[in-house]
């Protein structure tokens, strides 16, 4: 017989999401110490939800334990980021194929609006807004594809993708070509050309991985 499981307090989920956002946006930078009492005071809560949230963040790869220093924000792992994009190359190619088979003419305007928002964010040097627009575009394609498993898998790793984008913080102009590639993917999808859409989506993900790899060696 199973024992009863008490539902996690909502405050823990809120603390988890707040800390994850701070990590992904760079408010809590890589290698920053995470002291429970200090975080609890800053968040206006008790230590227990902070403790639980930190343990979940550690499990999810956002936090790591470093000897006597205790818990710290995990470093930006370029190798892991490259692996994320390699996985996305497969997912996004499959999503693009399905999206191209289901797209309607009116979907072009929705995609173009997201692309305009992304280009504007790059022009402003606003990485957080660019990352949000990037997710919106890919989530738009996943929605067109109609495959819930692809969408769920991609969303699970989205926050790690956000962190990888921060690797380009010193070179925001490198993000401009991403939106040319998004536009090419969109045009192939709305033209209902599955083969071209898949090739473009796969190239886009792998090109992102290669840029991160070059930065690591710089």
C-alpha cells in the first residue's frame, strides 16, 4: 500500500521559479553562493521552502555543491549547452516536418510578428527579450506540429537554453542571423515544404551549437 503524499506547498514552487528566473537572467550569476538564510530574508519567506527549492534546482542542474562553499549557482556549461542544441536539432526537424503538413496561410502573420519582436530585441541588445522571443517562435512551430511530446520535451529544457544564450552576452550582434534563419524556417513551413523545413530547422539548431563551441575556444 502507498503512503499518503502531502502536496508540496505552493510557496515552494514560487520560490523555485523565482530563483530559477534569477539564475537564468543572470541576477544570480554563475558561481554565486546560495545561503539559505540570506535568500529567505530577501524573498520574505522561511528557510524551509528555500531549502526545498534549492534541492530541486540542484536536481535540475541549475545549482551545484562545491565543498565548504556549499551550494552555488552552476557554471555555464558550454558542453552541456552544445548537447542541448544537438538534441533540439532532432526535435526541431521533426516538429518542422509536422508543422509544414498542418500550416495554414494565416499562420504566416503570427510567425512574422514573433520574428519582428526578436529582431527588435537584438537591435536593443536585450538578451532576455530575445530569449523570450526565441522560445515563442519555436513554441509556435511546436504548436503547429501538434506533437505534445516534442513540445513537452523542448519546454523542459527551455530554461537551460535561456542560460546558454547568456554566453553571447558580450556579442549580441551574433544573434541577428538567428532571426534570418527563423524567417527561412517559417517560409518553408507556411509553403508546406516539409523537407526544406526540416533541413532549415536542423541547420539552425546545429549552427547555434557551433557558435557556442567557438566562443568556448575564444
